[in-house]
C-alpha cells in the first residue's frame, strides 16, 4: 500500500522519467557496479545522453562502447547523485517502482512505463509483453495498467541458466483493444524500432467461434419471448427456445439475435470486457491455505496496490449500498484526487 503524498516529493519531468524507465529496465547498480544503463539501440542511447546533458551538464555521463555493439551509459557527478537518491543498490530481482516514482504525475509515469517497454518489451503477432526477473515490478506495472483500463496477465516463465532452474516473469497484454489503448497512452515514449512492430499485430477476426455465450443466458433472455412470432414463423412451429437457441451460441449469432429481441442483459454480455470460454478440464490440486486482508481499526476498506477495496455488504441491502455510494463520492470530492465522474 503506497501512502506517499506527491506534495512531499519533488516533481520529476517526463524526460527524466524516461531515463528512470531505462534505468529500471536495463540499468545496474550494485556493490560491484556504479549506476549505469546498458543498451545497443542508437536511438535510445542518444536520447538518454541528450536528456542527461540538458538536465545535469556535459560531465553528467561517461559512455563505454563494446565490440558487440552495446554501450554503457554511466551516471556521473550530479546525475549520479540524482539517480542514487531514487534507487538503492540491489539485484535485478529487487527492482521496483519506488513510492517517489509511483506518486508522480501521470505523464511522467507514462514516460517511465514507455521506456521500460522500449528496453524490456516485445511485440508479437497477437500480443505484447514486458519481461523481468522482478515479480514485484511487473505487479506494480499491472496495477498501473488497471487504472488505465488495460488488462494484463502475469505469467511465470521457467527456463534454465547455466544448467540451473531460472524463473522470470512476463506481463502479457493480449486483447487487441487493450493493445491499442497501450499504444495510444505510451507511444510517445516507445522507441521507433518497437513502435514500428505494432503494425505487424494481427487484427482479430470479428467472428470467433472459440468463444460462445452459455445456453443458460440464452434461455434466460428468450424464455418469456415468443421468438417464433418475431421471426414470422407459424404459431404451431416448435418453440425456438427449446431447439436451436437451447445451446451455446457464438457472439456473432447472439449479436444478430439481439438486433431482434433487444435484451439489455444480452447486450451487457456482448459489451463485457471478457469472453466466455469452455472449460477444458478440472484438476484437483489439494488443499491450500488462503488469506484475507483488512485495514487497521476495523475499517475494512483501503487502497491495495492502487485499487480501492471494500468488504461486501450484501447485494440485497440496496439502501446501505446507496448510502455507501454517497459516502464514497463525498470522500472523493473532499480529497480532490479524481473527478466526480471518475468516482461514479
């Protein structure tokens, strides 16, 4: 839970936010290594050097060029003091977004994420991903994506390094609409090389028979409707609810159906940010210990990883729900962090 107040933090400009992003993604700072960024992309290297020079002067970095095409941009003098004030020494698995960074203005945070993606991101035909050995870092980025209404899934990747088990993590964005949202928000800070690859992402076909709406929903929206008369069938025709509509239907068929029956429930399902998919198999994995959380002083509410959480009060208590809604809106208005529209 991050409790830092942005008023107490020095505001970081978006250009320095980019440097922070590259340092998080491809930087190093340990007992054996002074703070530096390693990369082989000339566009990125030139940008980092230019930003450091503008903000900290001509002696703000030292570049070491290797035969394999990579370069180290080592922080010096004032830039070194600046970067070490933001980060402690640690391993790649210890990387994270510090409170100072998380509480920056949205444009600076966009610059940080865009630079991390430029360094550690990948663009594939059907998805984009960010890789890291730090689970915490990717969890933090995932929470930021949620605020921007982007859904991302964290996957554990098992491999080997020097013949020993090696675990890393990948944060995937797979839905095409979410990929477009990501591009629109962060493209200003993504390298040209990575940005060009977005044009190779395949646009999904409108009709996808893999995903089907369960027949229980179809029954629910058609059980009180004389479907036969709507479609102009004779009254003695077998009821459609008990025949062709008594099965799972593709989203395309349901869209055509709803043009006729105008079901609010069915439209909500069609517009939802998820798809129904059949369960392939169910496997028993045994009993495991699970955990609950609550805030201090029996308040039972709070911000967890940037998400406001409140205990359930029961859907049947409509009056209490209405009362809590107004309390929430009043609270948002009081702290003036979000607009009333966003709060609603």
